[in-house]
C-alpha cells in the first residue's frame, strides 16, 4: 500500500508560509473590494456529513468487493485476481494522490480494487488462522474510534512539527518495506520485517502506531477543509485518504495477529 497521500499534498496546496508580501497597491485593492456577501449561487462546500457519506460509500464497496472475492473466486485463481486488483488500486491511488482529483467513479473503483485485494488476502489468512479476520476488523475499528476520540478531546494536537514527524515516519516505513522486498532477492527472510519473528512483530507494531497517527492527520485535514470552505468535491479526496489509512491499518493488524498466533 502507498502512504496516505492526503496529508502532504493538502498541506502544500492550502497555503501558509512562503507566500509573497502584498504590495501597497494590492493592499489598497483588498481594502476597496466589497465585503464578503456569502457563497456564490450554486456553490457547495464540503461538510462533515459529505465526508462521512463518501467514506461510508467507499467502505461499503470495499467490503462488498472483498466478500464477492472471498465467496466466488477459487483459491487457485487468487494469484491473477490479487495481481490485477493490486495494480489497479496502486494506479488509481497514485493518480488521485498526485493530481489531488477524486470523484465518485475513481474513488469507488479504487475501493473495489482494494476490496478484491483484501478479500483474497483475508481469505488466505482465515484459512491459515481461523477467526483472525474478525479479530483484525475489530482491532481496526477500535483503533480508529480511539484515535477519533483522542483527537476530539485535544489529547493530540496536530502541529506542523507533528505532521512532519508522522509523514517522515510513514515514508521511512514504506522505504523499509521496499528495501525488505529487494532483500528477498538475496535471502529468504529479507530484512526479517515480515518473517514472523521478534523484528517482524516490532515492525508491525511501529506501522500500526504510524497508521494510527495518520488517522489523526486525516481527521485534522477534514476539519481544516471544512473550516476553510473547501469545495464539496474535496470530500471524495478526503474519503479516499481515510480509506487508504484504514486499509493499511487493517493489514498491519492482520499481520501482527498472525505473528502472535505463531509465538
């Protein structure tokens, strides 16, 4: 999975430090301009309800696609299905991340690809360790609700430094995953990050913490977007960012539970 794309891109697009100082003429023009008279006719802003509805739609499609894959796809055909869904999900995810453009078609299609991928992976884990999927889903929901709670009560404040640390940690974690894949060419265990031993358990725990912190950034991004009057179209992009983080969180919890059952 790719890192959550919303935090870094949204922060850069929302302005902030580095903007040029207005000239005297520009300041006079601002002063002489008419006062704000409300939204333009037909203009619609992103709201919390719009983000919740779109996130729910993506998760519904994801779960439905996962269930269809689980029930209808024979185990022998999982390889092609996982490959196609992974490529489709990565391709759409990168497109939406770098263009910052998401709509109902791209977001729901991405959710369908991710659902098919997770359906195959989850089925394999369930056959290996019965009951593990329900445990992973429960853990994902508990972490998500817990992070929403600590964010709403102000226990974690999203500052520029906090954002830089979380984004840096996310990039570092995925960098290690790529290096680990390359290391598999030279050793059967790679760097040991996914071998099931103590290092793998520690790495999954670290990834779960980083994914949880990304959820906090997602919540703050949604709140800031609403406060700044982001266009309603941005709600699909916000839902996409939340879905990416939740998928990563679920996969890491699923891996961790599998490791713990072997020890």
